[in-house]
């Protein structure tokens, strides 16, 4: 999923998350969000993590290993937990994602093409198409999403699960990095 303005986040259930920029530069250094994350109650930490990836097991695991000494250590822990998602965990996380909508300024033909591509993907695989667009310029995001859907529609279901799991892991990492850079401002709607 993606957002045209910043790293996507979804509210429980679904939201529009249409494109992602590169992770903020502050990720490499210390910043206020890590301290707040480490000091949060388990329920608060898990709620924040669930806004990044809707797997309860993933959120519990990452929250349980606090405090993290650095942002890099936290992001590494999210990656590790993401690689260990069970089939059921992945199904839960993918079920909470929603299809990306094009930028409102996109031409009607592009909006129609994207809706049709998302419908074909969801019909084939049973969940929303997820893709991380870190580093993709805003003007190229729609083309990247359409190309991604079209290329992945030919995948076998198990091959696509592996790809979707990797994209979801990348999205969760980018979403959390963005939240930390924001100072953990809670967001439960489309950014």
C-alpha cells in the first residue's frame, strides 16, 4: 500500500495508503520517538505497532523486547519478527490492508485502470495488493503500482504470499520509522 504524502498507515479495518517516500533521514540517529516508544505501556506500544502491521503476535513480540538502545535495533527487531510471521499471522495482517487509491489528480482512465487491477489481484489472491514504494517519486507511484500488480498477477499463490510478506515487512518498517520520526504522533487514518 502506498500514500502520496508520507509513509502509509492504516486504521484497524482499512484505510487508503497509496504511496510511500523514503524513510525520513532521522532514522539513523537518535530522536524523541524511540524514548517515548520504550517508555510506553505495553498496550500503547502494541497499539502503535498494530497501526504499522496488523499482526498481534508481531506487535506483542516487538513490544516485549523493549527497551531498544537505538532505532536501528528496533527496526531490526521488526524485521526479525516480520520474517517469523506464521501463515495465520500473515493472513491477519494482509486482511487488515486495503487497496491503494490513486492521487485525486490522477486522470479518470488511470483511476479506472487501478481499480480494475486491484480487483483482479484481490480476486486472484484474496487480499489487497501491498507494495512498498520507498524511494519512488510521487509522479511515478501510480505507474509503479500498476506495473507491480500486473507483474505479480501471474504468480502462483505461494510465490505471491512470499512477495506480499516481504512487501508487508517493508511497509511495517517504513510506517514505524515514520511514526518514530514524528515523535509517535498517533495516526489511525490515512496520512
